[in-house]
């Protein structure tokens, strides 16, 4: 069914005012929570070094979403997240800020409980900070910092719980394919250059717990 221009303007105006437009068709929501991400870390330090980082583990991050629910069971939202991991032995740090567009379809409703499946796609700021003597070599303690923007996409699944008229909670898992880019250090003392990590695609799984509010 094609909506007339006035109806479309009414829906858009209602969304901008934060008021449900035509109840049951479109309504805005916000969601925020904590997620636990497994980083790929840094596979190797090329050159003459023999060093392996300790960033290949699970680390805590945070995220927030804002979007709309439409046709009862579908949602479309924009997500921003943040997480930081540190290798205490070498002082190496990795910080990631994903920006995603998320689609979700809820199904198999059983009272307040339902299941959902979804897709995500977007970009991520991937930052690294390390120091010159990262492999224990002699030299200055000068710190280096670099950042890449990388693409990522993936799928999610989980369980949603309705907590009254407006509140909700969900527990889910997601796997994101990340287009990783290596970090290069060309300022090591003695003219030795290093490449930290590899260029390629790796899977970044996470588990998440969130609360939501829907108008």
C-alpha cells in the first residue's frame, strides 16, 4: 500500500518529536548495554623481533543504539560502541569504536519472551598505541600511535524480554567480520621498521546484554 505524501510527512514529523506515529506501525526506541568482545589482537611483529601480544582475549565494551520499530517485528537502528584492551607487559593498547547500521527481526513470541535474528554493517575506528622497544630491544621509550578505519559486517541472534509497556531487555551474540589493516612503525632506532599485525579479514565475536526503552 502506497502512503500519500501527507501521511509520510505525519510519520516523519512524529518521529522527530519522539512520539509514536500511527501506533503499531512505527515507533522509536533507544538501547544501551555492555558487550564482551574477543579481539584478534596482533598476530605477529615482523622484522627481527620475536614478540607476541596478549590482546587475543575477551574484553569489555559498551554500546548504544537509536532506531525505529516498524511493522511490529522489525527494527532498524544506528549503533555506536567503544572498547579498549591493554597488554600490561608491553604497554600495547588497542581501542576500537564501531559504527553500525543494524537490522533485526523478532519472531517466535511466547508471552514476554521472543527470539530475534539480525544483520549489521558499518565501519570501525581501530587504534593502536605501542612503544619503540616493544620487543625488549634497547632504545628510547618513545610511544607511537596510529589509527585505521576498517569495514565490518556480520549477523546477530538472541533472546528479548519485554519488561512492561516501554522497557525491554535482551541477551544476544554477534559475529562481525572485520577488514583488518596492519600498523607500521618506521621510526625504530637503528633504521629497523616493523609491521604490527596483518592485513586481512578476521572474525570479532561478542556477547551482549542490553536494556531498551520504546515509545
